[in-house]
């Protein structure tokens, strides 16, 4: 049981390049989400998904696309990277059912992205 | 929209002493979750403690406890017998229990330093 995994750990892009940040979880969680963390700020929600085939926008979705073809994977795509997207990105997952014991969100280790 | 405020950007404490981190939030909901997350230099987000709003009893986890004041919308974290390994950034977070994105809303964080 690896939990939530993210690749790569570090990435440097040039403005205008595209890339995909990978996220996978092996806990059969329905809910997955992407956050970004900028200096002096808490994490902000980019996109989320409540199950395969279902995605929705969070607080800061512009410049990012997501898809959810399987329960396990939730990749985040940057189609044309901009310096404003320099940040640390976290993927998270949790079960959807409203059991307080299962309300905890599990975070991946993060990806540090720099856009030059 | 819900907001979370951590008014202490930095705190320091002597090893073995007690420190309290403050958090206030704003919401019109009556049922929700509150969390404290720890983020060490490794960047991993680690759940410290969780509180369900419908529970009047304050949550405790070993040396960590909270003071949950629902009417005042306050959720402080007390760390007893501080250890060097407690040094990290601490984030307070809110999550709705029902409906919508059920996203985590984070405060700006408090950097805790432990002095030996």
C-alpha cells in the first residue's frame, strides 16, 4: 500500500512548454484533488474529482486541465506553462463516504515546479 | 465562502515547553471538519489532529490537543512537551461535511521553531 504517489518530485520548464504531473493512489478512494502551495499561503484547490469520469474546478483552475479515466490516477496537465505556475503541487485523495473516521485526506509528497 | 485565518506567521518555543497555535475561521455552516496539518521541510502534509464540529469534546492525540470554540469559530492547537521534531509549518484547515467540492480550505500557516 503506497498511499498517494506523485511524479516527478522536481521539474523545471520553460515558458510555453507543456507537461503532466502524475498522481496515483492505491486506496480505492473516490475523491482526488490537486492543490498548489505558494510561499506565505496555504494550499489552494485547483481541480478535484469525485470518481472516474467526473471532474470539476476548484479555486484556481486557470491554466490547468485534469481527467479521471480510472479510480487510481488523476493527472494534472499544464498546456502552456507560465512563470505564475511556479509552485509546489500536492495531490490528495480520500473516500467520499461520510464516515468521520474516514474523513482524513491523504496527501502525496508534492512536486516542486519551476517555470522559467 | 469559508475562510481560515492563522494570525501568527511564526512562533518559537523552548524544547519541553508548551506552545499554542491560533486559528480562526468563518463559515455559515453548522456541520464541518477542522484539521491541523504539519508540513516539515520534506514538504509532506501530515495530519496532526482532526475535530468534528458536532462533537463538543476537544480532540486529543498524545501531546497534541485542540481548544475548539464553535461559537467563537476558534480552533487552536496546543503542543505539550515540545520536541525538536515538532519544528515545521503548521496549517489549520476547514472542510464542509456535506455537498459541493468539500475542499480543504487552508490558513496561511504558522512556522514553529523549537529551541533546544
